[in-house]
């Protein structure tokens, strides 16, 4: 199956959705967001992952603007977005809905914000509510037949979810959290997807910033109150302390090289991982993670794997 993505790194835009919603990352300047998008594309990234959930569609709007600013109107840049968590009116939170009508409405709203005529990869953001999952997936298949989307994918789904949907239409991709600090996908999902030819797109490869340069306990304490990480258990003890111990071992194994680059290199060396989605808020983060690209040998990959074990 031909995939709607090219480079092994895609740009993730969760954080550039900005503040004002429950999953936000705190204050975010649009100028920084646009600069980060351009920096990623200048570094050779050729696809961007987003969702209407991110800032009530603000991330999609910024992507549409950034691509319009590129020479050739962003020709060759592919976009992956999602459905299943629409906003309604002034509600503070989105709600799960996967009816056919809702999926169609979300798609057309995304097309307007992205200034596009087609979505390269359209994904169900979460397989909820379960009683509407088959209906939503069937609508994705119909939209693909109509040429409005290039391929259908899933995010945050289980093997059982995929088995249920594969009889309706092929599953091209699965987004799954995977990093040196979160390796549960190795037990079932990665082997499952390898056997069935489903491309795995690894999300949070730097574990929401923990594997970036300079992260420590003080940095976690300085997270603003409207950053979702502030209340997440990974950023609070006892998990925070356990993660920091692993990070120290990883930094030692990195031998002075930027850990973000090595974390991405390790991830892409794992069997079954087709690509990683690198989230970034500023162009400096993009440059640090993507240039120069590390060449990891089997021994280095094994050393990082050993260092990351609890």
C-alpha cells in the first residue's frame, strides 16, 4: 500500500495549537509556530501531522498559512489530520463523535482551515465512542473513494480495534506513543503492525520534551499552569523521579551528543517503525533535533535500549 508520507520524520503540531483549551501547552506565539513549520520543511521534513483538536483548529489554520507562504504554495508537503473530537459552540472541551455526518463535517472544516482540496492522511484520533467506530471508519473509506483523502489511519487504537476495522477498509497507518521512555508498544502493537503491513507512526518520540536538551526537575517545576504536562503523572513524582534516573543513564550513553537526536535515531532503528512525529514549538528545537542526523550502529542502539530499561 502506498503511503501518504515521505520523510521518516514528520512535524507534530499539538503544541502550536496554543493556549485556551484543556490540552494546551501554555502560551505560544504564532510567529514561533510559523517559523518552526518553515524550519522543519527546510530541514527536509515533507509532511505535517495535526488535528482539529489542537487549539480548536488553530494549528490547522497556521499550517494552511505557512504552506501558502512557501514557494509553489507548499507543493510536495503532505498533511495528516484527524477527526473524532469535534468542538461545539463555546464548550470548554471537545466530545467524542464518529457518526458519518460528523466525520464529513470535520473533514470539510479541516480542508477550509488548511486551504486544501484533499487530505493526504485522514485519521480517527481516538476509537471512541466504540459504538460509532465502524460507522466512522466506513465514512473514511467512502471519502477515500471520492478522492477527498489519500489514505485512512488510526491513532491510539488497540489490535482489537484494528481487527474490527480491517474488514471494512484497509488500515494504512497507526499512530502510537513510543520513545525511549515509553516502550509498551513493543509487546503487541509493533509486531502486530509488522505482520499486517501497517505503517507505525511513533508519537511523542521525545516524550513530550523530557528527552530534549536541558530537561530536569527544575524545568518540570517551571511548567506554566495552563500546560497540560503540569498535572500529568509523568511530570510528577514518583514517575518524574523514575524518568529522570533513566534520562541520566541515557545522557551518559549519549557521550555528550544531543540526546534528542539520538532518541530519534534509536526510534527509527526499531523494527516496524515507519516514521516518527517530532513535536516542536520553535525553530531552534527543530534544528537541534534534525541536524546533523546521527548514524547509529547496532551497538549504540543496543546501548540506548539497555540504558532505558527500568
